[in-house]
């Protein structure tokens, strides 16, 4: 069973995507949970992931998975994390 939301490095950050609707591939646009569309490179697919987390994707994953409210960062705090 595949997890509903997975992470993929692309465009300088680790983004989350919905596995029910998308599958990452090198050089193919990938809609992610923060609302952006990113394009992973071959290195993003097979390389070491050192890029920082997209906190907007992290927030959206937590909301969709029903995390307790105290474990979901305030949206205003995310603006300073950009």
C-alpha cells in the first residue's frame, strides 16, 4: 500500500505531493501540496536529499492527515519561513 502523501525534492525544496493523482519523474511537472508546480531533475529523483522542507507543504500534509491543532503551525508563521 502506497502512502497517500509523499515527499519529493525539486526546485530547491522538499515538497509533498498526492500519490493518488501524481507520480514524480525527472523533467516532468509535478503539482505539490503548497500549490506550486515543481519540476524534479534526475538528481532530485535519485540523489541525496539535502534541500530544506517546504513548510507550506508540511502544513498542508498535517492538515490533510488530521494532526492535532497544536501540531499544525500557524499560517502566519509560515510566511517567515519562505
